[in-house]
């Protein structure tokens, strides 16, 4: 599984954005404005351009996102034309010569290929050099600066700014191209970080879906076996429920479900634990009805309840109680699982939250914690209060609405 430090990713996002905007602000000027004039307006235009292009480039580099980005850059710079390429193909072209420097063109891209290969900007003068043999009255482009678009150290494409004899290519305009390319690279870098974070959440979910505790299966089957002679009807009902429970565990889920469905799955799991523990286990539900439709990550509750039963009540002599609470807190829902079991030391808690198999606590708690952080952010991590001999309380918060989070 891909291991990613989300704190580092988020810090990298912030640093990349600040650096890119600072660099680009020093170079970009509004269209029809000479380089070095109107610094305050130029700064505003840079931030505005960064904000306008962000929704497109955060989706990655494609023909659709390149088209929108090239149009925005063309409208905000003095370039006669703007192109975005992969090095082997033109993804977007805006401005003079648009009729024959067409999207999808794979010819006359020598300068773009060189930039992709070398990973640094190139400047050329002359129609032949820029890959155009049309007459001046058809294509007035006479020079181009091509700057690399990178993710980390890999060059994925180029940003090409074209100029004419009437609007010549200057040192300032070369710096503009370099600043823009760096800004675009930063936004594509953030796109890749988003995808890595999403892949992490999916990988964590797949790992959790593939895990049914062997202890739970063994104990449940033993419990059913003990009822076969003394309480055959109960044994039959538990077998049917267990078959349905394992089917639900192994089937493919989406990434999210509503809290009511998660609660139903937990209730089914607790049928077997109640049968095994008998009077030793009491379960209390304190769920406000407003919380039931809330969309939550799938399989987010059951690992917490299993931890409370197995490691809290299961290791306690005498009866114990598990309380499942869900509160409506305006824009958020607060969900908690509390037990009055044996509790944990600080060292045991650290062990339980380790992101690896082989610990006595399995991967359930760490899995839930990492998924919460990757979906909602670091401030939504699992909150655990525990003390040896006094039980454990595990709480997490989910917003009632978050973009791209839906059943």
C-alpha cells in the first residue's frame, strides 16, 4: 500500500502555492501593459489569474483543462498567441495563427520536444524555428518562448508564448513565461497530491474491507456451536445473520454511506457479541434522529465498536457497557463510542494507532484515523480519551456537507 505522510503533503501544498504566486507576481503584467509598470495592478492580476486557473489545473493536464488555461493566459498577457503542449501534441492554442496551429497537431513541435527532454525553457526566433512555413500575412508569429510544465522533476508538457514583429519577445516576457509555467506546475503538483490522498483513502478502505478479525469469526462460530443443542432456534438465527454479515463484509462498497446504514451494520455485528458475552455486555444507543441521514465514510463505526468490545469489555472481569452516541452539532455531527472497560496506557494507545499489521490491536483504529484525516483534514482526526481501569472514549467529527463526499 502506498504510504503517504499527509501532514507533509499539506505543508507542501501551502509552500508550493506561496512560492509560485510570489514568483509569478514578480513577472506577470496585465495585457497591453508594459513590463515593470503598475506593480500593484500586476499583483492583483496575478492572484486573480492564479485563482481563475486553479479549478482547471487541479484536475490535471488534459485537452479540456489546457484549453481553459490557455484562454485565461492569453487574455491576461501581451502574447500574440498561447499554446499548451505535451511535447508531442498541441493540447490548446489561442491567439494569432489559431487557424493552422491547431489542437492535436503533432508536427513542428521540435522546440516543445526539446523543452520536455531538457526540462528547461527555450527561446527561438524565426518562423521556421517555431514550426510554421506560412506567409507573414497568414501567420505573423516570429518568436516563441517555451517553458516546461513539471510535476516534481518530471516534465509533462510545455507552455508556449508566441510573439510578432509588432510585439517583440523581450527578456521581461521570457520571465513572464517562466513564472507562469512555474505557477501552472505548482497547480498540477497539487492535483497530483490530491490524487495521492484520494488513493490513500481508497487503499485504507480496501484494507479495512478485507479484514474480518479471525478472533471474531472463531468466537462467533464457537458461540453458535454452543447453542446448537441447548438453543437450536437461536443457533439457526445466528447462522443466518452471520451469513448475511459476512456477505455484506465481503461485497464491494462505495466510499461513503449514510450513518443509518453504518449503524445497522454495527447492530448486526453486536448481535453476535451479545450472544457470546450474554449479560456481561450491555449496549446503549444515544443517536439523535437528525444524524441518521449524514453521509460518513463507509465502515467508519464498526472498527471502533469492535475495539471497545474486544479490547475494552473482553479483557474486563465482570459486566461492561458500550455507549454509541451521535449528536447533531449544527454544521457537524459528533460520533463517539465509549466503553467502561480496561482502558489503555499511553504506550498501548500509540501501538493501537500504528499504521501496520502485527500489532495486538490490528489495523482498525489506525485505518479509521487515517481515513478521517485524508478525507476531512488533519483537524478531523480520531480523538481518544483513555485511562487504565477507567475505559476508553473515541470521538470523531464529520461535516454534514463536503464537496465530492456523497453516497
